[in-house]
């Protein structure tokens, strides 16, 4: 802040404006406290409590038993690892696919850029559930794709990979996420001054070197935003695995869902949810460290 | 003299629009060569064709004697200083300057040495670790120039790099550019719409208009001996007089005779004369000038170094007179009757 700005911020008039600004954000913060902070704190508290399976009364507090349940049961650990693996795979494939499309729209399309960009968002007109059910019909051992291939005589039996399994979850999540991720990547690519790319070529860099040394580094903010956009919801995903995951494509979100709504073990479910939350916070912090928070937000 | 860059009948069309129309010129090694013209005259397109970002529709460009068609920009022995400088914002000063050298796989210790030399050349030693956003306008300018120069190009191309600078900084950079040019000796091709910059720095100027070359010459030739109405007017502004030639003078309707230097002019032929504003003297009484006319001051602008007058002559034509502010009799007020005059060698025949 230069001295002039400092002076200005101390004048009574600016103070009034500042106060008005605060009043503008207060309702939003209140709303967040009620709808977000309170539930999160309750879940956090619950994760350290042990509830009576029938009466739901608190039996002991604080206790690490819920967390022990997770880490001592190999089945749960396997699901957690699979979830992490699937999330990373979905993130890489959907961001990669989105990058290719965004790059193409930014640099190769001259006319009606924004219409084409918008057209990629068309799938979101249909509800998520409808899209998933459509996928359920297509996939599966005796789904549309497999029966079509078999009836055409291209394969003798069903392709197992296209059954209800982890691969299908990966396929479906990648397909659902990537159009949305085009947007932040497009924005940061579009922001790059074209003369920088020319300067790179003028200094002797081939188009590939120019991409690696100039275009890609400058588009990183958009890539990081895209990673956040896909990583956070995917790690907690439970609908897609429920619809096309079968038994081997189950994700951690399904466990939490089951503990809360089927087994009525809110305490264990909370502990699982807190674990997931910690992973997300860790991932976000790593990304923010890699590239400044302000810089990241600027690209939005 | 060796020719570094040669354009032979180069034309660039964008659909129906002809941006560059049959342009030919040759740039000698070590010259400071300027492409001068109003915006939209095709000078930047010409420069971009030399650097390889645009391909000529017709004609051929030779750099160091080799034809450049089908040679992509990253393989040409030219380097360009961009209009907006185009410094890489995600790299510091060192990495920006070293960019080209690293691509050519120059050994790291050699890179260190050459970057250091370059920073000394533009008097910014110790700036290696600075971020681009921390530099002032003039500093960015210098870094952009050495980022190109460090690659030792056969030709350095400059696309109006001084445009965004304020007047004082621009004057500083003009001196700086001339010095850099002298020290490195590389051929410079400089694009500008500013005739002051072009006249000050260039060894040779190509004046362009509407995609065509209208005149090639030294700054003095361009200024003193314009070959067309456009050049006379574009370079520094001028006053035109039109009339019929009769015996060593031009008869202008309502004004009288303007005597000119003897030349092979045909009698009764209409001639266009150009008289530069600073070649005209103004006063209550004028002596020792060949042509003297009565006029009335209609406007006067005090500009420090000089005073610009608009003077209405008896034939109702308005002329511009620039009088130096030293040794003036006095400042003439609006409406005052004055005499204006110039010597016959200062009335240049255009057509």
C-alpha cells in the first residue's frame, strides 16, 4: 500500500464504505456458519464419540475407536486406497482430456470459439442421475455395448472391462467431469499473450518447446483450478460407483453413505468422513503451496 | 557493401486486402534501417514477414543471401523486439535473456558470461534475479532488447518498441539504442510511425504508405528532398503552394510569384511546392529573403523551444510557420499583420 492509499483508507468516508462492505458479507458468512461450519464441527465431534448402536446415546467420549475400526479392517483400507487411486486416475484423465480440448479451442478455432465452448457444456443439461442411468444401460456384462459387439460377432463373449467395475467408474467419472474442466483451462490459455508464444519461437523454440516452456507453465493456474474442481468431488463420490461400480468399484463415499443411512453408525461414518476431509485439505494445501493462492484465484 | 536483408517484390494479401504491395529494398550490413509510415501502411506486416510470422503472398525475402520462404521463425537468423516487449512473466530477468541460448544448448558457463555482458551493455548489472513485474518501463525495454541481442542475430528487428514510453524516457531510449547499435554493430531494422525517432536514429529510411514504398533515402534526403506530396507532409509537416511555372518562379493565384531554384521546368506547367514550416521566417520587416508575402497571424502556440504560428496569406491559404524562440523580435499576437518569407532554395518542387 502506498502512503496515499493509506491516507485514503483512514478518511471517515472510506471507513463508512468499509463498514458497508462488511455488512454485505456478513449474511453470507452467517449462512456458511449455519450450513457448513456447524455440521462439520458436529461430524468432527461425533467421530471421536462412541454411540450406543440402538439407543444412539454417547457411550464414551473422546475415543479413537472409530478411527481404529477403519485402519484395522483391511477391507476398509482397500476401499480407501482404491478410492485414492481412482480419484488420481480420474483427475489425470479428465484434466488431460479437458486440456487438449481447451488448447484446441483456444489456438486452433478462430470463429465461434465461445459457442463451441458452450456446446461442450451441453451434457450438463441432463441431470446427473439420468446420465448415470444411461451409462448403466450402456455398460455391464450384458449392457448395450457388450450385446452389440457380440451380436455383430466382433467378440465371442462380453468384454469384462465394460462390466460394472472400477474401470467403468473411472470411465463414467472422466466423461462427466472433463467438459466442466475445459472452462478454467480455457480461461488461462486464452489469457496468455500471443506475442509471448511468438517471442518464444523468435528466440529459436520449436512449437513443442514453446508449449513446454511458455504455454504450459503459463496455463498452470487453470490446470490447478481444474484439478481442484475434479479432485474434491471425485474423492467423495458415491453415486457413480453405486450405479456402475458393481462390487469391485465401490468407493469410500459408499462406505460413509452406508454407515450413515444403512448401518446407522453415525460415529464410524463421521470418522470416515473426517479422514476424507483431511485428504482433501492436504491436497488443497499442496496445490496452494505449489502456486500462490491469489494467483490461482486470479485465473478463475 | 554486404547486403543482410533483401526484399524482392514482396506482396502480402489478406483476402482482398493488400497489406504490402510490391515492396523491394535492401538493407546493408550494420545499417540502422527504419520503416516509417502511418499506422496501417504495412510496415509491421513487412517486419513480420522478415521475422517469419507472416508469409509473403508473392515475392521473396533474402537474409544473408539465403531465401527465407519456408523457413519458420525459430530457424531464422533474426530476432525481434516486440511492440509490447513480450517478456516471459513466469521467468526472471536471467531466464528471459538466457531463453534463446538454452534452446541452442549453449554451455551454462557461456550463458552466464553472455547474460552478464548483455546486462552490462544496457547498464543493468545485478538484475539477474529480478522479476519482470518489478521492472520499470525503461528497464523492461532494455531487457527485451538484450534478450534478442544475446542470440547474436544477423538482423535485429524492432517493432515500435518505444511506443508506450513517455516522452522523456523515449528520448533517453533513443540515445541508448544508438549507443547499443554502435557497440554491437548488428544490423537493425526499426519500425516506427514517429518521424522524429526515425530521423534521429536511422542511417536509411524507407517511407511506406498504403502498402507501398514511397521513398527510400537517408534521413536528410527524406526530410529535405521529399519526392512526393505524402512524404513532404508526413515527415515534419509542410506548406504546399501550387501554381504555373514561368521563368524561374511559380505564379500562385492571388499570391504572386514564388521564385525557385532554376531547374529543367517546363513553362506553363503546374508545379507543387513544399516549404517546411521552420524554413519560413516571420517579422514586421524582412530582409535578405527571396520571397516575401504579407499575412495575418490567426493562431500562435508557444512550445518552449519554438513558437508555431498559423498565418493567413492574401490568397486565403493558411500556412504554418515555426519560429525558434531564441533571438525573436517579439511574439506576434493573433490578428497582427506580419511578413513571412523564405529563400528560393527552401521551396522544394515536388511535381
